């Protein structure tokens, strides 16, 4: 049996419009605290204050130039057609979306981009699949994803360990498996033991909300402890 790949930790930064300085500051915090990279995701909980697609492209472009040796990427929360052809110019290191959307992106034009594709993912019709239906779904996603990525039922909700265990059993032993909701200091060890390799974490790392612009502010201590827990496993 081949060993699992090394474990990685990505901080998810909830972005707001006109929030370039916020994106810079939180990315630098994540880097210094030991994360392997960051995902920028529009903060849909903030309504019309959430980052636009153009904001996202600007932040990614600036971050890649300012911090060239640190993995930066995102989930745009828009249809892939809207990203073309700009995403080919930006060349994000990481890109998160669902498997059907990924098929509309020419992966050959993003040769160095890792695709994190939703697998039984929150808010999708596949979130509660089990048995043969989940096995087929895993095989389909695994065939095109660099990192099949699952979640709990909603943002901030932890995934059931039975679900993680079943998904892991359907994936090749050397295939990465990401998780993108509900990971906290209290449960990260359980997910590591079940074979999760990539952790996309946001909610449990937030220290406060800015009184100036409403943006989420990360806790350096929480990010650092999460990085240590994942990397030392």
C-alpha cells in the first residue's frame, strides 16, 4: 500500500469588495503562521460587501506578485464561463470548484494549477450520497481532480467521520482528500487519522470582525496551532 501524501493546510480568507489590504494582511498572517497557502472566497455572508469577480482577480494577481513562493488561489463562486479567459492569464496556484464546472475549464491552459473539486460537497445534491452512488461519484471526481474535496452539510459544519471513512475507501490510496468545512483544533486529529490530506479552514480561525469594514480577522495563534497540528501528524 502506498503511503498517503504529506498533509497540507490552507487558510480560507473571506474577501470583501475594496478589500485588497485585508487580503494582503490576512495572507501574510497565514504565511507567517505556517499555512501552506490560502484560498480567497467571496464573503457571501456580507451581502453586497462581498468581493466581486474582478476584486478576486485583482487580489490574486497582486498576491502572486507580492508573495511569489506561497500558494494562492480561490473559489470565485461564479460559473466558469465568466472566468474565461482571465483565469488563464492570472494562473492561480489553486482553484476550487465543482467537478461539472471544472470540465468547462481547459486544464491544459492552467498547467500549474491544482484543482480542488467538490465531492459530496455542501449545498450540492450529492452531499448525502452513500453506497454505490457515492462510490461512482468518487471515481468520477477523482479522475479529474488533483484534490477531491468534501465537507459537512454547510459552512462551518463538521463532516461526519463515517462519511470521510467511506469516501477514503473509494479513493486510490495515494489520492489526496480535502475537507472544507467544520475543521477545528478539537477535531483535526480525527480527520487526520481518517486519511484527510488537505485542510481548507476558515470559521474556526476567525478572531473577530473588523469594526471598520466588517471583514473577518484571523487569529495568528489559531492559525499557528492548526498548522502545527496538521504538519506534525
